[in-house]
């Protein structure tokens, strides 16, 4: 392998769901914050849960400046 081309690997990356650690895995970042994981997904649990899909557009607009969808002149 070539040196200096690979990202740093964290073997104990903590995965957070609703502010608490749900499991650890290997990744290229030290922490992951997820909205849905297999322990909360209706397919695996058999229960329905509410996912805020309406808030995702606002989150996207905040991330990209809020005027991403404005008409170009």
C-alpha cells in the first residue's frame, strides 16, 4: 500500500442514535450520528415510528445556504 493516501481508520467508531451509543463499528470517522438504524427501523422491529421527513428540506436548505432552490437569473 502507498503511504499517505488512505484515511485514518477508527476501529471503535461509536454510532449514536437519539443521543445514546447503540453500537461500535470500524469507520473513517470517530463518531456517527444516525436518524435511523436497524434497532429503530419498522422493518426490523415490527413497530411503526415517526420520521420527520418534513424537517429534512429545511435541514438541507440550512446546509446549502437556504436559497438553493431560488430561480437563477
